[in-house]
């Protein structure tokens, strides 16, 4: 979840989901999700689902705000 200090309509948020290391895949992009905030919206939640169980391994999501890299969140599926 991203929480903004000031809610501004039209803020462009991009989530780039990638594998870090899973069986058969390293540093491969899974999906990119773009979102534009609405008036008074100060929180944006990034979720990604698969039609099957997630393969065991490590993943990351890179977050961009208005085209500028903001943060990487790493996570593991066991």
C-alpha cells in the first residue's frame, strides 16, 4: 500500500511485479499495473493475483510515482 502525505488527483502510480528467484525464472517481469489517483485519494493498494498458487521463491515490486522510481518491496512465497 502507498500512502501519500497529500492527496492529489492525477498522481500516476506504477507497480512493476518481478520474480527475483523462483524455479525457472530470475528477474523476469510478471506484470505492470498503472493507476491514476482520484480526487481526495491518499492511499493506493497494489495487489496482484495469479490464476494458480504462486510458485515458491522470492519476488519484488518496484513502485514508481509520476514516472520516478520510489521504492522496491521484496517478499517471499514459501
